[in-house]
C-alpha cells in the first residue's frame, strides 16, 4: 500500500509517504508558513520516492484537534489532491497520533489549546496501529483533566510541557513517564491511516472535515482582562 500523509495541526509542518513497508518523511518548523511550504514538501517527498500522485492509494491528514488554521490547511490540501487523483481520503485524530508516537500500552496525551485549556485523550493499545479510546478527546482546563484507571500510563504532548506541574499533581499515582517535546507528526498519521485503510475505513474527499472540538478561537477583551 502507498499512502501520503499531511500533518499541520501545530507550528510544525510534516509530510510522510508510506510505500509498502517503508516510510519517508520530512518536517519543518513552519510557524505560520504551512500554506507556503506544504505543496513543495509533498512534491519533494513524492520525487524522492520516484512516485507521482496517481500511483498512491490514498491520502491521510491530521484532522485535529489543533490549530484552526492548520487543520483547515491540511484538510483542504488533502481534499484537493484527492480530487485531482481520484483518491480516497481519511482524517486521523492528532491525539491518537500522539499516542502512537509513545509506543506505550497506555497513553494519555494533551495538546496545549491556549486560553488556559488543553485537548486531552487517553488510549489503550490493542495492536501496533490500533488504539481503544479510554478517555475520549475533549477540551478541558488542566485542573479538570479526567482521572484514569491504573498506574501504567505514559504521557506526552505540549499540554504536558506547558502545564506539567498541574497535570503531574493530578496524575501523580497514575503516570510512569512523561515524554517532553512530543507533537503530532505525519509519520504516525500514515501508520494509523494504513491500519484504517486496511480495515476498509475511507472517505470521499467531500466528506472529510477537521475535528475542532473547540468552537471559540479567541477571548474577548473583557475575558482577557478577567
């Protein structure tokens, strides 16, 4: 199977190409430049693999949660490419991609959602690229992160980087290890997509959409003062 994956939910921009059992990937700290560099990164990746868009089997993208603008870019580019080459598409939850990155049996992940909140979820590994949701993706304050069963959890994500003290206090008897500096990457997106494509899960490009979770993107002036 040959799959292309795009991940732009944070300040990092990454692409990955699965060709049979080999994964080629590239990542750039893009800041606000995702839309400027993404297509060039994809073209370069395909060229390095000596493939063109019509030779791959599908396209995956990091569907969110994450940066509103970043999610729209990934979804829009994935849809455009899928339409152009008549390919199926699939959106992969960025929190599950973080869990995949830990390679742990139990993963609790949190992304900094700004405005004093985090995107939070917890997963149990069923097989190499198949995860069971233990705590569903949600938006919450670090102080209200849900408790988890057991004490074998591995944690990661920018939420744990920013709110480490608060989250460590909640999970002091639950977490075995915290990975610092982890962010969603197209490598894990393509791994999860490969499993889901194999299970027959795929979408028409028109049916793909980002997963925002939060509807409000900014505080009002009065809310900032408070």
